[in-house]
């Protein structure tokens, strides 16, 4: 399969544009061997920018009912967290500049975590002050306003790994203003949460393992000797109406496919475009109780969490692509069996912009409360367009795609249908597909067989789309009984001898009514 190192696309000098914001000084980076200096800029306290904790426009009411600038208060209380600190010290500091949440925010998960974590990992009394010191560097590390990646607007943001760590340190200490209210009238109601309050409360074994991963990340990023100094790019892509394919007319044939029941997208799929089975609220429940594919990905690559700061909820025709994030941890298990399994040494090479050659694609599948709801062509077409939005490249030399049972599991997607949808989108995008079935040997076998048939029959995307139209009609007429999509495709493309005998006896037939598809119908059609 083709990977990023094999593509060798020339990026040219790092440069900003109307749609590309860079938070480091591009001239220094380009001309001084990748030197990382914060780009100067103005504070922008407006609705289309991140409202920063250090902004002079950020105010709070203190305990004397006075309106005061918030950053000096934050600074005072974070500086009070000295060489050694307890969870109570962290809680007291956070509540001092978030006084309205006193008695509402719980820190029991963080407190229980510190008590129960193995002694070999219990370095938190010295780590908490380091995270506080990192958060306090915000005015020096991020001097340019961060635009929001808003719905309907394709745009990208490039920032350094050190800048990301500083922003996440502020999220840890819950400093971001206007980001705690989640009601429909809240200013950021259409954005994911970013402050870590939901991670600190509501103890569970899941929270313990999440905090182990997060704390390891901060332990690395507060160590001056080993902290990485590369860049990461977050890009919101939009598929406009004029770019949406007429699927029934697509002439592309099936892409190359590698199916395996072993391995994982993030390991064996290294170097490919790795699919994040995303929530439309990027990161899903990573700061809460969620712990499936997306949340695990964000915990292993915590730099992804910063996308929640500026990425509005994904619309039906949008995706997010992150280039350059670092994997800091290993893991085992899934959901309730998930465990942090120790540090990960990320040895990927970097591109011309000093980004690790890792590219992650966040696409959100539909959530079907009833599985039968997915068998309508408006839903199928939506999923095709969503996958294509992410799969289509910007040139002929793009890496292949590492994916799997996207939108299945808790989202109730049919693995066969989702596999076919992704095959079609990859074919249209002219990219190969590595499909990880996550130990599902039957799906591996069946998908390999159906792909071989589609290739042998020279089936186009348009023909397969027409088969899906018929399949959805058949499913709606089946009174709720489950139909097997792969069997339906086989019968549509290669009718059995008994079927042909029955048809010949009962109807006058003529072949080819479906634009090359091997179907039969009566003359009156």
C-alpha cells in the first residue's frame, strides 16, 4: 500500500494564506532551519476566533464582587502551585478563577486516580506545578489570534507541538473562557468542550486509564530535554455541491484492497490516511466516559484534543484532517477493557514542514437508533459523500487509506454496507484501501470474496450504486428481516443458473438494462 513517505510530495516553504493560519513565524521557520518563534498578532475577542484566557477582554467577578481582568487572577493562582502540589491545590486554583462552579464541579476522578495509580507512575505532585507553569506561558507561546474552523468554511491552522501543549495545559487548568456552558443558547454550543472538568469528575476505571495517558503526555511535554519541536496542521475540508459526484454515473472501477483481521489502523496503517471513526463533535467523549475508536486515538495522540478548541461541529459534507500529530502512548483493550500500556517512541520521519508523517482523517458516520433506518438511498448517499469528502486527495500522489468498520458498533452500521460505501468512495478518489476488520475473520473472508467478484466483473461505482438502490428497495419490502448485502450483490452481478432458468420460463428477457450490469428485465421496461 502507498504511504506518505513514498508519496514524496513537495510542500515548498511554509506560508500563510487567507485560509491557512500559521501560529509560528514562517520566515524564521523557513530561513533559520525550522526555528520556532511565535507569530506576533493582535488579540481578537470576536465570535470567529478562540477567546483566549490571556485576553485583556476576558473578565470575571472576584470574591469582592468586583469586575477584574481574568488572566492576572489565573496567573496568581497557578503561580501558587509550587514545587509540590496535591489534587486539592489544583482544585482550589481552578475554582478561584471559576467561582460560579464551586460546588458544581467534581474532582473525585482526579483525586481517586492519584491515590490508586502505581507508585512507579505517581509523579503527579511534581507534575501538576509543571503543567501550571506551562499554562502560564500562553502569552509568550501563542501571540496570534486563533481562528475558529467554522462550518461551511474550508480552512487550516498550523501550530507547533509546544504551542499545542501550552493550550492543552490551559485546558487542564480549565482557563478557557465561555467554554463551560453547553446549553443551546451558549456562545460555543456548537463546539465540543475543551476544559478538562468533565474528565476530573465521576470516577471510573475508564477515567483512570484516560488520565494515565494524559499525564504521560504532559510528563513528556514539560521535559525540556525530550519535548518534540515539530508542527501540526488541522484542516477543515468542505465538499461543496458542485463537487458531489453523480454516483450512478461514476465509471471508476474498484480500487486495490487489502483486508486483514489482524493489526490496527494506527499501527499497521502507519503512513496511510488513517480514518478516525469520528463524532460530529470532534473527539467524541474523550473528556468524558467515551472509550471507543476515536477516544482511544485521541488518548494515544493527545495533540488531537486541541482540535476541540477551534473545530465547530462537522456538517454532513465536512471532515477534519490532522497532519503531524505524535503518538505518545501504547494501549491494549477496547472500551471497558482499555488500558494504558506505557510510552510509545514515535520514530516517524518528518516532512518539509517538520510534521510527523502521520495523517488522520475524522469523518462522522450517521448514528442509527434502529439498524433498518440505514437502508435508504438518502442515508447511503450521505455516507458516500461523507467518505468521499475525506478520501479525495489534492493530487494524484496521495497515500492509500487505512480504515475499518466505520460507523458500526454503537452507531449500528451494517459492516457490509459500510465496507461497500468506503470501497466506492475510495474508487472515486482513486486511492487504495487497507481494511482492518478487528478480528472479524468472517468479514475479512466475505469482503475479500466480494471485492474479487467486483474486480472480475469490472464493476463500476455507478453499477454498484444501482445495486444499492435495488438492495434498499428489497430491504424495505422485506418486512424488517435482515438481508445479506454481499449475497445480494453476487446475485445481482452473477445470477445463479436456477434463477436464470426460472426467469427464462416466466418472462421474455433482454439483458443489459442497467448500463452494463448483468441484470434482466421484461420488454415492457
